């Protein structure tokens, strides 16, 4: 299947938006920080699901500041608290990071 030029432009624009949001959104910066440090490589295996949830909730809430970011952090924190496995928790964070 061949893509037309408009589809390619939309994909490029979306990629640029995601890249910019990684730098301007404090929640995405914090999630990136978690993946670069606490959850990098095999390090995530040293956390229990409960301790990982607590870490995520604490870090999200501390990074949120106020306004719209605070509301998003609260929503993500609620989602994190309901995750049934470590993989689900990491996937939820990854999905938000690249949304």
C-alpha cells in the first residue's frame, strides 16, 4: 500500500508534536526520567508492583505543578493505582509518553 504525501506530512507533524511535548510537558519529562533511571533495563524488576505504583504516583504528583498538568497527573495516578501487573503499569506510562 502506497502512502500519499498528505499522510506522510501528517505523520511527520505528529512526530514533531510528540518530540516537542517530551520537552515541554513536565509529566512526560518525569516519565522519561523514570524510564532512564529507576525502570531502565532490568532495574524495574527490583520493584514490587506496590512499590512501583507508589513511586510513579509520587513522582507524577510532584512533577505536575498546577493547572492542566495537575489534572493529568491525578488521572494517571489513579490509573497507576489500578494496574494489575508491572508490565501493565509500564505500558500505561509508555502509552502516555508517546501520545
